C-alpha cells in the first residue's frame, strides 16, 4: 500500500459563533473555506489543476452551508476547474473523516493529491435554526427525533443531557469537570502566548484584502474555579422538554434505555465546547507526487479507524476508537506522544483519560474545545493540524486524534512525524 503524507495544515482563527458578535459571523461559509484553500495553494505553490479532489466536512448543510461547499469553495479560492470537490457529514467527526478518506484514496493509489478539511459557521447554523423554528417548519430539537420508530429502538437525546448522564454513570463530580475546563483554558492561553498555533493559523481577509480576524476570539484566559463554580448548568432547560411534538422528554429518552439512572444538570458553558465559526484544511499527497514536485512531507498517515457505540449516550465512542486504531497501527498507548480528543464536553475528556489511563500532560497539550471552540465540521481537521504542530514543536513521533460524533460514533487517526 502506498504512503499518504501530510504536506501542510492550515486553519482560520476561531470566531465567536453568534450572529453580529463574532468577527466572522457576517461572512459566507464558502469564503471561510476558500481562505484556507487559498493558503494551501499559496504556501505550497500548488498547481491546482493537479488536485484530484477536495473532500470537505460540514455537518449542518443547510442554508448558506448547503450546495457542496468543497467544490464551491475551491472555485471561490481560484482553484482550477479540474479540481473536483465533495462534501460529507459525520456530524462532529466530519473533519477527521474527510482527512481519513483523502488518505485512503492516496494510499490505495487511486489519487495522488487531495485536499481535505471542513467548515462550520455556528453563527449561521444557530440563526438558521432559529428562523426555522420561528417559521414553525418543525426543525427537530434533537437527533433522530424525526423518526419515531428509530427513537423507540435507539433513543437519542440532547447531547448536553447525555454528557450529564455519563458524568453520573461514571461518578465524575461537577468540581472535577470544572477543573478540566480551567486547565483547558490555561493550556490554550499558554499556547497562544508562546505562538504554538502560529504555523497553522492564517488570517481571514475580506474581498478587499483587509484583515477580518487574525487571532483566536473565543478563549477566556481569566477563567478560574470560582467563576465556573458560579455558573448555572446550561442544559437543565432540555431535561423536561419534549424531543418532538408529543414526544418523550430528553431525560425520558435516556431513561428509556437506562431506567435506573438518576442524573442532574452539571455541564455549563465553561465545561462544554465553545460555539464558534472556523475552517481548516490539510494537503495530502502520495510519496511519488511529493518527490516529483519537491513537496516536503511533514507527517504520514499511519492508520485510521471508525467505531460506532451506544447512540443513546452518544459521546462514548472515542475510547473504543482509540483502541481500534492503535491495534490497526500495531502500536500501544505508550507509543503515542500527543493525544487529541475533542472536548465536546468535559466528561468526554475525563472519561477518555481515565479509561485509557493516560498521562494528562500528553492529552490536549495546548487546550481544547472548551477553551478554543468547536466549529463542528472543521474541528477534526483542526485537531490533526494541532497535533502535527505539537509533534514538531516537542520532537514527538506519533499522535492519535479522535472525537465523539452524534449518533454514537468516533473516527480516529494516527499520524507519524516525518
């Protein structure tokens, strides 16, 4: 099997995902995607007529985010019309999946040069969803709620309610979840102050070339245990809310499968992933193409994996995904120098570290989504780039990246620094 190399990785800064409040919220999602595609082209002097495909992740393909963003953003970025594009959705796992599929195409020998990444403008998604509800079109309140039969077999609740339920099942108190939130902020602040993201972050410019955003907008470096302890739980409002007209409440959906489970609201904005706008892209090439064009590989894809888990609890697949990809790579956890697991909620990070018995100093070394935000379809690609930058900074060899995805899934990938 051929090797698939990561030649480069870029991303935008992450902007607060609220219409009118975030610096990027007024922009078109395709413009955000085009920003990172342009950066890859310019940084690597790409002949874009030789790009075999652009595989793009976007979870909420609605409104401005509809219409195959992979292809449209490439055209917006000035790529040659020969560069095809496709857009996929694995919920939060879309960005990792885009990279894994690109690597698979190269490793199979079917393609030589593929761009993979993703975009999500949560400001647009939230605004669009509010308009749907205002128009009474009936946008579902939770995942899977449009299919009553599916909800009877595999009840799926609100993700925040799931996070609270898992915390109760695992016996993880609110104080320890908040300690993880504080640490994420501390690590992110250190990474920003030391310029650890500088290699990958590219500014977003408007059509006139003016800088719209060139720094992370979401982090709150002054966060401490006292400020988080004072926050009200964010998902209490969903507990007794019907998941659909005349449907069960989100609490009842979990207790339908776990009738003896008692749980209460514990997660809040400080222990949940930030709602942000952002985009990221990676350039994946075969060994032959890289050598022919003088492209210097930064890492190679070692192994990829996908796992499904309980859709009712929804957030627990990263641990089995990590075990699966380690086995496929012929590695053990002790071989991994850098771990990235998306901080969808503090309990996801905590369970991951505890179940795998990991050294916390190697997990989310530069903070995670609780501090930096989670632009759904882009986050996986961001995390791969972050892990690569950290391998190069620290001199490590292997990194493992994984994340939970709605429906009870998790993609995973291991990369090796070259």
